[in-house]
C-alpha cells in the first residue's frame, strides 16, 4: 500500500509520465484480485445464516400465531 501511494505521489509531484501512474494502478489491481471471491463467499454465508435464523423465528409457535392473527384481522376488517 505504501509503495503504491508513494509512486502516485511521486508521479504527481515530480511530473512523471502516465506510464508510472498506469504501473501503480496495475499493481494495485493485481494485489486485490483474489479478495473478491472470498468477499462474495463470506457475504453469501452471512445471508444464508440470516435467512435460517429468520425462518426459525417466523416458524416458531408464538410468532406464527401472531402473524396469523394479524392476517385474520386484516381480512376481517370492515371499511
């Protein structure tokens, strides 16, 4: 990280050409290439875990009875 920042600052301050900036960007992109897949995998695992917990809560007896009461009340409402 430090080398990339230093290269970019040197390119800006010293007036170096665009080649140095391109090289710094390429190095930065190459370093982060393997992180994307693991981030997606962790996001999917977290989403599945949240879905399982939500399913267990909604299908529990107390919550299920409350949801059925709300639906019945809404269907029996008079205007």
